């Protein structure tokens, strides 16, 4: 593989993952590139497929640059904070359901640690669900198995809550009652969040990111946090000032941020049009909201339009393209390309002629072609 091809592939890997170029390990990338060259037949074919966002090529590049280092109860002070602050608050509020998201979960140690902590500390009648997401499919497969060696249970993470059922030949199997609470799914942090949560862990991920990509992720994480919710970062993750909508927990070294509980006052309509994600999940019709956003765009109120568009469910394809177009118009190329890639991925699951319902019913290929045209243009093709 030539150096020029390797440089181009590093560029693709950076744009798919959000990593800064310096964080991309060249030996791992070279190994993946050589493997891909064998699979695809030539270097040019690898580059062409990368340009077309071929799933296998993207995945191989992401897997090559991903650092999956993790262990149980890493940064135990975060789990102690949940015990000392979050649990008493939820108990006082008589919460019947608690949701958590381990974003960038690698092989699942963090996800199971969260589930074990919540299961141990919350009353039995509280419903707990913990979602673990990662970019790399191989990590998710290991996470679902829930079978870990001694290295995952190293002493720097004390076993604060029960996790394992039994240990055979040095390997331990996660308790079935914990496995029932967790779910693992692929997700790229550059895409909109998969819901709204009381706890969001995104630790030791952003440390590898370019500042512009980290800013996008920060926006998404903020939106994924329910009122009173808490967002946890690793000690090296947050280099910029944290978003003003969030309050930093003291001491600042904890790198925990909370969304204040106070209700947000709607700026225009007395009845808020912007609805938080839990209501969207109960089947809210996105089309009237989308139409309303279009009206705001026409009237030049971009801010309000953006607010409404961001409240649409992320599996609503016309909304996704609309948001991407807003970024195109604002000249925010990284954000635009990220959402265009999300559009492309959604259309992967649809037939070209399949009608997609929006303010106007259009075939799936309209969305696919729009995204491809933008992405090709963005790459100067
Ligand atoms: C160092 S591990 C951290 C695991 C765990 N959060 C912890 O702190 O122990 C970083 C993980 O982030 C994942 N990752 C990197 N970029 C990502 C992205 N853009 N979207 C989702 N996950 C990503 C990697 O695949 C890797 O598994």
C-alpha cells in the first residue's frame, strides 16, 4: 500500500470516527489497508469503496483505529457519585424507571458495571435499562457474550457491586439478571443520540477526537440527557469549556455534568412544539413538526427551525436530510457530511422506489441520491 493511499485512508478513518489525524495509529491502519487490498483486489478499489462508504471498508478502518481499552468499575468515583447523589435523588422523586447509556462501550465492561451498580442500589420495583453502544461490531459481539478474563477485572477498578455468576478456567460469566437489563447496539457518536437517558457515560472516547468532531458529539450527548440527568467523561476527555446548558459537578476533576431540572420556557408558542425524546418514542407524528420547521425556515427563523428539527426522531429520514441541509446552508461541512452519511445508512435498509412519507412523499432513492451527491461534492468528485 502506497503512502499516498494510506494518507487518504487515514482521512476517511478520521471522518468516519471523528478521530484527529494524530490519534490514528499508522501501523494498525497499514495492516488494515493491506488486508483490504487483498480482499478488494487493488489499492484503487479500496479507495473507491471507501469513497462510496462501503460498509465493510468503513468497518475495517474503524476497527483498525479504535482503542478498546476498558475494565470493570473504571474510575470508581463515578459509581460512588451515583450511589451518594443520584440514587437518593431518584428515591426522593419516587422514580419508577431509570435509563443509562454507555456510549463508546468497547467490550461492555462499563455497561455491565453501570447495570450492576443500579441493580444493587435501586429498589426492586424500579425498571432499569442500560444501553451500550460502540462503533465496532466485534466489540459488541464480545459485550453480548458477557464472558471476561482477569484483565477486565483488574485491581484499579474495585468490584463495587456484584457482576459475575461464576468463574471457570479464569474466565467469569456475567450474572443473567444483569444481562437482562442491558442491550448492545451499533452507534456512531457523530450521529444523533439513540434516546434520552438519566445517566450517560462517554468516557475515554473524546480524548481521541478532533475538536470539531468532539463539539458535535458534545451536542448529541447533551440532547441525550433527561432533566436532572448526569453526563460522565473520562479525566482526559473534555478539553474545551463545557456547554453552558449543563452544570459542572464539584470537584471539577470528576468530569461530571448535570442537566438542571428546571423547565425550559418555550420562546414562541405557549404550548411547546419542541418535545423531549421520551414523548417521541411513544409514536409522535413527526410530519406536522417537520412542516412547522419548514415554515420557520421560510420566515428566516433558523434557530427555531433547528430546535424543532433536532427534536424529530432520528429514524425519521426526511428530518435527517432536512437537518443535514441546514448544516450545508450554514457552511458547517463536518456536521453536514456526518448527517448525510446517516441518511445514506438509513437508505441502505430501503428499496430504491420505496415511498418515504414526509411533508411530501418521495422515493427512498431521492434521499440516497441527495446524500451521495453532497458527499461526492464534498470530496471534490
Ligand atoms: C478506550 S474505549 C473506552 C471504553 C469505556 N468507555 C471505558 O471508559 O472504559 C473507546 C471506545 O470508543 C469507541 N469509539 C471510537 N469512536 C467512536 C465513535 N465515533 N462512535 C462510537 N464509538 C466510538 C471505540 O470503538 C472504543 O471501543
